[in-house]
């Protein structure tokens, strides 16, 4: 028995469509994982700075005047090419405000 033309087309089209659907799903999943990772890294930078601020206050009894003081004396590191940090210190006995954003995003 010979297969009809429609049967032959379906024999190739269904697996090809399933494969294409899996590729699309994989691309979407990788994109979602990457976005989640970027958010986690941003949160990690913010937590690192906040811990450095707290440690400085606990040791010295005053909050650091600027972010550079934290990076030089308390090991706080962040990629300044990737993240912009706005550090606002009002007084040495008032906890500074910190905002971290990803550059270009």
C-alpha cells in the first residue's frame, strides 16, 4: 500500500513542528533563567553594600561617608561598569540611603 501525499507530509510535518516547539520553549526558558539571574545579582550587590554599611557602623560607630570608603576598607565589591550605585549620606549617625541599578537597563 502506498501512503497518500497527505500522509507523507504529516509524517514529516508533525515531528518537525514538535521539534520547533521544543526549541522555542528552550529559548524562552533560557531567557527567563537569565533574567532571574540578573535580578539575583542586583540583589546580591545591594545586600553586600548594606552589610558593609552595617559592619562599618558596628566597628567604627559611624556610617561611612561614601561608597569608596566601603570598597577600600570593608571589602565591598561591585562591578562599577555594570551597576550604578547612588549612595546618599546625610550624617555619620544616620543610615545612608543606597540605590543600586543596572546600567543600560
